[in-house]
C-alpha cells in the first residue's frame, strides 16, 4: 500500500468517525417521524442529510478495500497509458516532474472521491425512497390498523428480511461486495471521470442488493438509534470483510425470521419500540 492509498484509508476512517459523532448527537427518530408523517420538504431534507451521514458512518469502513483497489487500478492504468513518462525523462527534467506528478495525484484523488460520492448518493436516494414508501403506507393503508395488526406487519417484514438473507441475489451481491477484484472485473469502465461515477453507482447498487433488509427494518421499525446502527454496521462489516461473510448473513436471517415469528405470535412486541404514528397524529 503506497502513500496515497494510506491517505485514502485514513480519510475514510476519519470521515466515518466524524459521521458517527454526528449520528450520536442527531435525533434521527424525531426527524424521521416528522418527515414521514408530514412529508414536509424541510423535514425530508434534514432526514436525507442525517441519513447520508449515517450511511457514511456505517458503510465507509466496509468499502475501504473497494476504494483502495479502485485507486490502485486507475493509477496503474494511467501509468501504462500514453501519459506515462519515461524514467530517464523524469531524471533529466526535474523541474517539470513535480507539477506533472502533482497534477496526476489530484486527478486520481478527484476520481476516487467521485467513486465514493456516487456510491454514497445511491444510499441517499435509497433513504428517501424508503422514507416515502413507508410514509405512504403509514399515512394511508396502516392508519386503520390496530396495534396488533401492525405487529403482524412488522413480523412479516422481519420474516421476509430473514428469508432474503438466503436468496441467490443476496449471495451474488455480497460476492461482489466482499471481492473488489471480482466487482471490477465485471464492472470496469476505465479510468475516466464518467467511469468513476458509473462504477461508484454500480457498487452502491450491489451494496443495496446486499444490505437493504437492515435499512428497511431501521426505517420501518424505527430502529434508527445509535445502538441498532452500531449492530448493523458490525454485521455489514463482517459480511464484507470476511471471506465467509455469507455465514453472518444466514445467521442474521435466522434471527430476523425467529423474531418475526415471535412477533406474529404475540410473544414479543415491537410496536411500542417503533414509531408511534397515532401519538404523532394526536399531538
């Protein structure tokens, strides 16, 4: 790992830590409840910013291998292109060497940032989609439901999320997320700026295919507090960093399905721990 890649590693960790500090102080639940109930553009905007910060906190540590490999690939690709400078010319032209190398480093950095920003943008749009979809359900279809009926809905969501952990789509998306080389082999779009945006977008989509159950439950069940964020961040990190991360996925799937069945049977209650929409309407 050369110097620039170490800087990328440190930067992603630093941004993640700062995002965690904001997430700890940010009242995610209150923001989400207001945005969901009123669909106020300002509330939705605040939620989107809060959600994006949360995604940076949770996901950046898990994408470090992907981002570092991307940077290595674009540097290697450009060094073998027409822009490659012969070593002898560099030695004989020291005064022109530094500006050119500095310009190249800036170019690589911009493309790496675009890769990460495109990835994060996909998660931001996903948060808005989840919020709007659940808002429509809660403000229309679920308004006539009793608390016990909502428990059944929550239980079904948990079972669906659990079953998805065993699906072929989950396995495929996780395979690309935990193996950066496999991802770039399939989705390489060159070292251009557009290529950086495309690959960051693709990585975001694969990541959603891998992790959407966790974030659906965070929105639907109101599990937007720091404890659940830490738990799911740990699960996601383990899935992506461990070569046998699918085992973590399946264990989590069994846990989701088990809790879902207990919820449907009325043995445990999730409604009181989630967003109480009726109380919001009364206030």
